[in-house]
C-alpha cells in the first residue's frame, strides 16, 4: 500500500498520466479522430480501386470501338438505337410488377 501511495505522489508518474490522458482524449489527433481517419482512408482506397477499374474498362472499350467496326455498330445499335436504312427498330420495355 505504501509503494502505491509513493507511486501516486511521484511527480513524474502524475506528469506521465496527465500526458497520456491528454494525448488519448483531448489532443487534436485523439483516438476517435484516428479511428475516423482510418475508416475514411479505407473508404477512399476502395473508391480509388473502383475508379481505376472503371477507367481501365473505359479505355479497353474505347480501344475496341476505335479498332473493330462490328463492335462500333453493335454499340451504336444498343446505346443510341441507330439502325440501317431499310430496318425497323422495336424497343421492348418490360414493366415491373406492381405490388
């Protein structure tokens, strides 16, 4: 018991506890802020991976469209409903079932 009281009365121990308390709870970079920064970093890294994959996909599609005429024709027909001169285009829209 006497050693415990001496430890509590020690000015270095008190200063160390005060410093740890300040750094863990009251500082600008406290534990909660670090956790929020870490989760935000993970979210941004996931977004970065997603956009890199989408960018690669767009570049690959652009390359296919500029080099292959059949792919370009297929793309124009599907996206912009283009047709040849002697063709008719029928667009079928399926309705969702009402609840």
